[in-house]
């Protein structure tokens, strides 16, 4: 049985707007069930451990899917979420891959989290998959390859587009734009139309553009784990 570590944000404040943020429900729920239904053992972790903050906007009716509705009613899933492990205690040797759901939260904590950066570098060095979706490709920005070059340099990646950020009205709230930041680190950034599903894999790195890409990222991850 494959084992995947899923790392969610602990950050709940949307800049200085006074609004709440966190992880985006679909980006956790869709991959959670793609993996669980395939028999993958899923462990949830976060920087602070315990209950991570859910972006309240992701509970809006427009953003509900079969996976989000299932997750909301799934007592085992809710228990997993309420009791996330502490990220600093996670060990690469215990897992076959790592996955980061997005939401705006990771821009503030996981992007700069020393434990997360260390894990990403160790997963990659061990020949294990590193996957993320939407805003979560930002977690790759401050990781480095063994030769000291940026982790995403020369790697085909995607993530939430500048146009998508503009579309949700948060361009001037976020600490940086994912599309721009990935390119600044040397990533070969690719995208489809705003809010269209798009996931790409380049070696051990899998990234998805937006919430609609969550399932596609998980399916690429699953395919690689089964290969």
C-alpha cells in the first residue's frame, strides 16, 4: 500500500483584510478520495498540527462538488482533518509521496516553513514525488536542489494564474503572485485558460493550476505511484 503525506496550511488570516483564509476544500477533498478510493494510506499534517483552518469561501455553494459534499459528511475524514500531525515530526522515509492542497493560506506559512522546505528537498532527493495544486506550488519557491539552484529552475510547472488571482480580486492582498514567483525562480511556467483544469508532471514534480485541477493532480500522482 502506498503512503502519501498531505500537508495543509495552518495560516488563517487573509493579509490585512480582516478576512479569514486557509486551505481550499475541493483541493483537499478531491485528491483525498482519489487516493483513498485507490487504497492509498493518507496522512494529514500541518505546521501547527490539529485542526487546520478552512477557507470559508470554499464552502460556498458554487464551489461544492461530489467530493466536497462527501468529505463534509465523512466522519473519518473529519477526524483526520481535526487531528493533523505536526509537520516537524514527519519523516520522508515513512511516505512514498507528498501532496500540498492550496488555498491562499500556504502563501503566508508553508512557502517559508523550514520543515516544509526540508521535507520537499528530502522527498525529491529520495526519488519521491512532490505534488501541489493552485496556490500550493508556492511551497516549492524556497526549496533548492542539491547543487543549490532553485528547486523549480528549468522545471515545467503551473499554479494559480495572475488572471485567476485578478478574477478573485486578491491581486493586491496576496504577498506575491504564484505565476510571477514561479517564473522568477526559473520555473518553466505553463497554463491553460483561467479556471480550466490543467495538471502537469515533470519528473518527480506534479503541479495543478487551480481548484478544478485537483483531481487531475491526484490522478497523475496515483499513476506514478502505481508505475
